């Protein structure tokens, strides 16, 4: 798995771009990066982009474990998090993860269209 962090040109959010094959170790590396101080300063919003990731080898228990670990370590404040995926299966798994964390539609949303995700983030970052 390859993980790149790209700041928004205007500093509105950061994009965490995930590429390659996902496994439990890769999800742990992603979780650590999502909650790192430089990724969460001042409630900074996040766009987590899984469109180039292959999560077909992940099972529900691994996704739930990732979500629980994220919820325990996520102390970022009020910033929104948009998750962008390429398939309906990934959308469902991402919704499962969001539900496991107790996130609401006001703080975390899952999209299949990156432009929609960016527009949603921009409504708060405005």
C-alpha cells in the first residue's frame, strides 16, 4: 500500500491518497496518519481517497477493527472527513466503518464522486 498526503492548495483540507492492496497493516498505517498532529491541526478536514486502492482482500472484522482503533485514537475536533471509493462494495464497507466509529453524517460521509466530496468539504471549510 502506498499512502500520500496532499494538502489542499488553499489549506482547506488534506487528501490522504491510498493506492495499492489494502491489508490490516496498511489500514493501521493509514489510521496513524489520519490522527497525526499534522493531519488534524485546528480540526482540519480530511479527504480519504481510496479510489486507487484494492480492498478486496479485507474482511468485515478487519474493517471493524480499523474503525474501532480509529475511533479510540481520533481526537481531531470538529473537522469533517470525506471518504471517496470506486465501487459499491467499497462504499458499503466504508459506511460500515463509519457506523462502527459512531460518526454522524455531519462529520463523515462516503462518496463515489470526488467532486461531490470536495464540494461537501468546502461547505464547511468555506
